[in-house]
């Protein structure tokens, strides 16, 4: 037993996760009734979601309390990359529509799925109103409800206020941040068992029947997201860094994207991304803010989902969409996607906002949302993987581009 445990601990986390995926898939097919296995996945995601708000608050407050006036930061570059990357993803979805136009069958199942959802926002203004209100949420309530906009705002306020505190108080805050980070490392080491449970639940409950009913829609969604991850994002990265981006891109997809794919939660993946940024040797003053912020506003996958399904609806209804209109749609989708985490239902419930540009009534739009929920097992997994891995990618790209401008030869990301 000791030899088995020793071998297991020496094996890389990625290989252990791969073993968990295979075991979960086999058990889901062979023993689908053994639902207790799925409890492992719920416990893992629950633990990540529970520690993530505290981790964000502790790291951001600690990082800001230790900063000195005039200290340089890459946050402006990171936010710019987040915004441009989301718009580029939305535009890629438009091009994908022209190359591979698809039509939906708005069935009774889609209508039923849509009718069980809460009402979608009436416009982009409603999305941002909700986000602004979340900024001034009670800090304790924000931590309990995992409201990351509120957590970030209060962490920034406390962090700046702590800059004038005594050194002893700052050391205490630093200790809290380190202890929280250690707890996160323990939880991440349990990822193979958690992902085993998540894969088991997905296979046992859904099987592969969804692929046959909505195969073309899934292929377009997944193909577009893969193109963004493997072509669009690397182009942005190489322009910024002036070096081969693929070692960094592939590591982000491998270590962040894989876990995000199975947890299907950007919030739950924040601790994983923080650990990856630490392993890459990035500046904690930057990534402690950029990673939780990215989980809220960096939504390339959501922009793809909104545009693909909205344009599929226009094709189904015979509405012609010229490129200029599609460009406006991309802007709306990018802005709406940035607020996706502030809306119950995420990106799918923002589809009616985009559909309203073409005069599509809300009942029809909600049927499109229902179709999205039917393929949600795959769509949401791929969307989260793209969103979360891009958080780390753009944080690293911003830092490497800054180092490039300073012509530093002593700093490098640990790929």
C-alpha cells in the first residue's frame, strides 16, 4: 500500500486527473446506478467554491496592503486583453456562422427547458445595473454568496486601508493569505477523485445521446471555441510577446482548461488558476487581482455561445444578417458576456438580449435558450475551459509583454 501511495504521489497531477477521467467514464457506463460515486465530484466542487471567495479576498487585500506608492502594475494591459479577446471571440463566432450556417429545431423539449428558467434581462443596461449593485453588496454576504465583484471591491478597499497599518498587522494578513493558499493546494491534490465523480455523473445521467440530436450545433460551438483557444488567442499572444506562444497556451489549456472543463465553474477554478500562476512565476500582485477579475469579465466562451445561438436563430427564422449588423452583434455580445456571471443562467440567458437586435420575440428567444441548455453539458464545459484558461494566458502575456518593453533578460515564465 505504501508503495502504491508513493507512486501515486510521484505521478504528475495531470496524469492523475487523466486516470480519474478514464475511471469515471468506465464507472458511469458500467455502474450508472451507483450514484454515491458522483458525491466525490460534488464534494470537490463544493470545497473549491467554498474556499475561493476567501482566497480571493485574502490574496487581493494582502497584495494591495504590501504595495508601495508608484509601484508598477500590468492590470491595465490585462483588462485590455480581456476586453479585446472577448470581442475577438465574438467576431470569430460570426465568421463561423457564415462558413457553417446552422438551423435549430425548436422542439417541445426546448420550450419546456426554457419555461423552467427565470426571466432573462431586458437589455445590456439591466446586466450592468445588476453588476453595479453587486459592487456595493455587504462584504460578508458577498463572501457567503461568492459574489466576486463584491469580494474584489471590498478586498481592494481593505487592501488600500491596510497600507497604513502596522507591519505586525500586515504580517498577520500575509500569514492568512499563505494559510488559505496551502488549503487550496490540499484541495487541488484531490482533483483526480473529484473529477472522477464529475465524469461519472455526466456519463451516467446524460450518456452520449445528446450528441446525436444536436451534433451539428455542438460541433460548431466546440469548433469555434477550439479555434479561439488554438488560433485567435495565440495570435494575440504572439503580437504582445514577440515569441512562440504555444508552450504557454498549451500549458494553460492543460492545467487550467482541463479542470475547468469538468468543474464547469470559473469560480471553482480560481484556486487552480492561482496555483498555475504561482507555478509560472508570475507577479502575485497582478494575478491575485487579474484571476478573480477574469472569472467575472473575461468571457470569450460566453461571447461565442451568445453569437452562435443567436445567429442560428436568425437562420432558422430566415432573417438575413449582413456583416455590419453582425459586427454590432459582436460588440453587444462582448459587452453582455462580461456581465454573464452576474446573471442567473450565465451566457445562455443573455441570448434574448442579442436576439432583440433582430426583432426576435422573447418566447422564440427562450426556446433558443432551451436548446442551449439541452447541449449545456458540453457547451458549458468547453465555454468554462476557454474562459478560465484564457484568464491565466492573458495575465502571463501582459507580464511577458511588459518585461519585453523593459528589455529584461533575467525574467521568464516557467513553462
